[in-house]
């Protein structure tokens, strides 16, 4: 991944390329930024974007997705250590506990000396300040594009390194993490298809209800055929066993000649502000030439296929008006929706339900927990349903290995109670859809979390959302 030529021309590109066109009300247009290797997240009412800058790490902040195109850079990290303050690439922003972590690649100016590093925020603000934390997953050889992911409640680190010695094609590696800044045990090489031999880089995780998808970039980033491929693994399976991974055939996101988009890749994923949508952020270019120049940051919504796999669609042409993420101030919700958290007066539970703030994946300040028991002792959520009709019910829970393997959510529908069992060891920290149901108008208990289950582990009651569809 030879990006040095691009880094030397970044300043010129910024000077010569026009700023993003103003979008119509209720829409935005790409590009969002004139740099590559983006990471993007939404927190505290703002979007936070970071890209490759070469000699520093900067973050752009905006309350709207469209606003990122004109937001000022906030430089959050410069390093005085000459062994790691050049060729700084591919920042990845994550929050664990009450701290933010930026994972990135850097060297002393010699490409072969690239290693993965992580810095940690002093408090709970994505803009820092930050301090240096560690060199991570260092095996004495070239390593780039490291990012963490969580599977089965356990953190893992994924990165790119040599495939067959220093001269071989790049390959993906995985290793278990014991803290957000350190790894333990041995690394595992993960074979990955890609349509070309030279590159497997930028691995990043995407969760569904049943599987973890590891999406990665293939082919040289300077080529127009730079693209995304994907592997996946079922919940409960060990990711350090290569045979547990399913290789999906063919690229999942690739050049769109008709739209003038070439080399789309090195992506990240983020949730819409209301948590109901999945989005991809990636870089692409308008030239089909073999060049590292002209790569810009773009974002678009992704969908889900009937078989549970993500559908990335095709990359849009620059300047195409796109609807902002749901919950963005430029895209306010039009459908009725209500959230009831366990701290609200619309939530009721007996004294048998404890209160905890242990997991950072919680919604709001805390959540409730109780041991499974063969008795009627449910935690109830009361909603003011405006009219009889079809509604989507979503639940939010923190996930930990000791939580329920089969937590029953009971939905009071127009035709009787319907139960949906959830494995709360997985897929925490976001809205997960339980299903679509016909609900009767009225202000009454509509959803319960029951303790009556043959599953094991603590039953968790956090937050529930109902939305008119």
C-alpha cells in the first residue's frame, strides 16, 4: 500500500479541488472530505470523522452529516517520537468504557517500519485531549490498518501484515485483546479471497443479529479496481479458528464506471443518530488511472438482504443528492416513535430487578437485571400508541457473556401476546429489531421482559422503542 505519493500531494489537492456543493434542504452530497481511509461515528449529538493526514490525526465534528464537508479540522494528535510520527495512516475511532481510542498506523518514514498504535482520550470526549497508549499487536514486522471488533462479548484486534514473509502478499491477522490497547495469546492468519493477490487490508466489523461480518479491501488502493470483500462468522463461533469463517464470493462493493466512481474501499461503518440505520463511509476517486491522488470521503446508507447479509448497493456519483441518516437534523423523523428507558416512569419492575451501570453498552444511565425464575415477574414498558396499526419494536440491551442466553421479550399485540427470545450475550449496545406487530391504540403496557425462561444467565431490561411503520 504505497501512499507516500498521495501524502506529498495532499496540500495541492486541498487547494485545487472545489468544496462540496451545498445540498438542498433535507439532503446531502458527497464528498464529505478530501482525504482517504475514513472512520466515522455519531455520539453526543454529533458526527465525528477522521481520515489519513500523514503527519497528524485530525477529527472533523458536525451536528449534521452534510456539515462535515465545511467543518474545521480539530488536530487531536501530533507525536514527537521520530520512530512513529510519519506516514500516519488510517485512524479508527472507537469508544470503550468511558474513554475514546484512536487506532492508527505510523512509521519513521520507512514504509517497512509501519506498526499499529493506539492513543487514549483523557475523558469521554472524542476530541480529546489524547495521550499515547501503546504500540499494539507488534510481531516485529510490517503491520497496518489495525481495528478492534467485539464477538461473543470478547474484543479482538484485526490488522494487515505480510502473507508469506516480507515479500508476500498482504494478509489479514486476528488476535484476542485483553484491554483496548493490548493483545494476548497468539495471532491467527485469516485466509481471505479478493480477486487479486496483492492486498488484503482495512478489516472492519459489522454486526447483524446472528453474524459478524468482517469487511476488508483488496487490490492496490491506487488501482480503479480497489474494492470490498467480506467474510462472516456465526454468533458463538470462535473467530480464532479460521475454518469457522465463511468466505463470501465476489466483491460486495466495487467500481461504478457509469457513475464515475473508482477504487471504492477502506471503509468504516456507523449507525444513524436514531440507531435505526446502518451506514458505510469509504473513500473513492473519479479517475480510472492508477493513482493515489484524488481519493475523497463519501458515505451512503446500506441495507440488509433477506438472508441476513448486508447489501451495500453501488457507490453513487459525487454530487448525487442523498437522504441524510435517520435522526439527522436534516432528516427529522416523520413517523411516530417513542422510547421507554428503564429509568423512565413508564417502566415498572419489582424490587427483584437489580440496577447496574457496569456495561458501557447500556442505553442511558443504567439498566435492570434479574435471575431467571419460573414465575410471573416481568419488567414492563408502557407506551402511548396513537392509533391501531403496524409498528416496529426495537430493543436495546448491553451484551456480556454472563447475560441471558434466551431472554423473552413479550409484545402485547392486537391478537394476543407474542414472544421473541433474544440471546443477550451478543449484539448489545444498539437498537435491535424484534419484529413488526399490529398494536392497539391506547396508553398501556405494551412490551415486557420476562424472567420466565429456560435459558441461563441474567435477564437484562434496558430500553425499548416502538415506531409506526
